[in-house]
């Protein structure tokens, strides 16, 4: 029985993929490193640190930890500035209705996101105080497909992982949900995952 639903943020509640892409592209161009939308798609659902490692794989230059930290800071400053352009109108279709229905049914809801900017994004779209818990990149050590972010959300909600559903749009997120022993609801690219249990449309039929 599902007693709580944990939502990924980027690509599920609101799409910031294009903003991430433009910020990483500006950083890559600055370093003369090749970067395109296909590579960017491989960064979805994973941490900033791991994303940078993937981008720099195509660069023969060896970067120190300090240089990597500066590159991540540079990218994040660009990204945070771009977040000021998003509004509640950027909440993805049907999501607000789904969230409201879950609340009406007394199902707990949480965010489970690798993003360190999750609370800023939620504030911009007017949902910061809407969720019962927020587990994000500021309180985890491991990024997806490790289940930590979802397990911490379940702990915050005081709900057993086996009674939690997860809504994800990334393959790594679906894998993380299954690693956490949770029911995985897929949307977007995650619909192609063989590990998913159901699609997003089935969520309200399960609670």
C-alpha cells in the first residue's frame, strides 16, 4: 500500500534541462571542451560533481580538485541566475492536479532530487512549502542510482520504503527507486526503463 509519493524535481515537477544545458555549455566552451545535448542528456538525475567528470572525459587536460570546484562554481552561478526566469507557469502539465489529489487522499508527498538548488527552484515556482519533506543534493553523499536520496525522504516522512512510490523521468532515478525497494512510476525518458513498475498516469489508480 502506497502511503507516500516522492517526486524527482527536474523533469517531473518543472523542467530545467535547457537551463542546465546552457550553463554547462557555457562552461565547456570556456574550457574548449566539446559538449552537446546528447551528452547533457546523460547528466540527468546525477550530481554536479559526477556531471562535471562526464563532461571532462573528453578533455585531455588534467584538472585539479580546486580547478574542478571553480568550474562547478562557474556553471552554478550561471544556472542560478537563469533560475530567476522560471515561474509557477513552468510547473509541468498535470503535476499540480496530481499533487492536489494526493493531498486530498492524505498521501504524504516529498521531493527526492540530486539538485542542490531544489529549494530555490521550488520557491520560484511557489511550491517550497507544499511538500511534507525535501531530500536533495544538500543532504546526500551519493547520487542516483544510489537510493540514498529516496531513503532519506522516506525517513523524513516516517514511512517505510516499501510503502513509498517514486515519480522519475530519468533512468538512473528509476534504478534508484528500485534499489530503495520503492514502487517506480515513470515519465519522460524513464518510460523506456525495463525497471519501472508503472507510468505516471497509473499513479492515482494506485493510491
